[in-house]
């Protein structure tokens, strides 16, 4: 059964508290975090891993698209914790060519033979206009899902090597999602690039219109591209990536993948939010539909997913598949919609993802 060690951890728990509780799971490990910048939860996640000298990891790989942000982050961490080996890695998740370059660089590091924990924390949100990347994929999906799918798959040899000496389930891939899996009915299989009017899609693939109206969109039924829906799609894919990865990696290698909703945090992720959505967000905050949490609390569920030894292979419970793959507020959650945790959907996404990156992975 997949459960947590500390049922008292919740939405207010700080990442540093989680890291302290699982000090033994961190010591001597090699940890990779994507999307690290001083103003985001990628940074507080990396910081929590190295906060206590007694639990210090052997090295932390700081991956980000922008070299200056990598340098700022490493300088800030090194000033407090100089005893850790920090490795910068430029990683642009929107470009498959750039991803392959970054993965090849990491694989070439002979003095880094293993990676014990990967936290896929990078992401983009609310691009105001529909954008297609060089590979012909909608940009949000390309970055938030395909980018992490390809990068993690390419560096898998180092995770497999780590798993040879780790207890089963201790080598982990954590995908940082959002609350989207709790409201999205299905992946938009028939129209991934948002070319069709929403009301013309198969019923199960249509957006949750009430959610989009709540977030300030008018007449979403008659639109094609909805910035929030593009984000939602990519975040459901994060969960299904974990489901698919577990099928391929857990029994054979003991590598466990979990997905988390970090909570709602005021970060640079929201820098492109349009005025109508900003007004809607302010209204929801006033009505306490949700509350913002600190950057430290925003990293806590990722740290539980990365470190808690009680968490294990997701299972079917009460007729719902993959219970335990999705965490909210530092605890296992059953709030994801059925198709967001469906093994069949995960297999369909895995096949689609391999087609989009033009490579099949077998380990």
C-alpha cells in the first residue's frame, strides 16, 4: 500500500521540515532539479535537499533554460552550503534538439555515474497566443510534458545505475504537476494543437467550461485555444507519464515515479497571465477559493514524493487505478479524475510521446 510516513504534513508544511524528517534519504545522493531560479519552487526544492549539513547530498544538478539564472541559483546556494558539488546544466525543454544536447552532456560526465532523484519542476503557463514549436507541437505541451519525457528517458541509464545500489523504490522521478488532474476529464487526443473549436470536440475531450469561466474566460465553448487548457493538458500528461514510467521501471529496476500538485504559489510561472485572468484570480483569492502558499511550502509535496520511504508502487483501490501516484498537500490524493490516472490512457500517451520525439525507449 502506498502511504506516507507523516500524516501531519499538510499544505502549510515547509520543504525544509520535510527534508529534515528524511535526512537519511538524502545523504550522499545525486539529485537533479529542473526549472531552478531564485523566484521559483525549483530553487526551494534544491535548497531543502541541501539545507542541513548532516544530510547533505553528494551533488545537486541545477538545470534551467537560462544560464544566468543557473549561475544566480548556484551562487546563492554555494554561499550558504559550500560543501556540495553543484553542477550547472543548460536545459531548454521547448526544443528537442536542445534537450538531446543537454542529456548528452550529462551522460558524458564520467564522474557522475548515477542519479538517484530527478525532480521535474520546470514549466510554462498561460501563453497568451497559441504557439507551435519547431517540432510542430503546441508549446505548453512540448515544454511541460514532452520535454521532461524526452530528457528523463535519455538520462535513464544513470537512474538505472543508481537503482542497482538503492533500496527498491528509493530511486525516484518526481513530476511537478498542478491541480489540473482534478478537473480535466481527458487528454485532447483528437486535437492536441488546439485547432478545432472546443464545442466540436468529442464530449469527453471538451474542457471543463465552468473552470475556464471561473478563471476569466468568456464563451470558452466557441474558442479553440484556451491558455489555461493548454496548461491543464500538459499537467495531466505529467501524471500519466508517471503511470507509464512505473509500468516500465518499478518491477524491473525499482525506480518509482510520482506526481505532485505543489499548491498555488505566486511565482514567475504566472508572468504571462492576461488582465482578465488576473482579475479572476484576485476574485478567487478574495473568496478563498484557494490561498497562496510560500515558496518553501510549494516544494514540500515534491520532497515527500522524492524521499518518503513508505511511498510505493501505486495500486488499484475502490475501483480506481493507480492510487498513490498523485500527491496533494504532502499526502496521497484520490482527487484526480479517473482518466488522469488511467493505465490505458498512460499507454496511449507513452506511444504518442515516442512518436513525437521519434524514438522508442526500452530499458
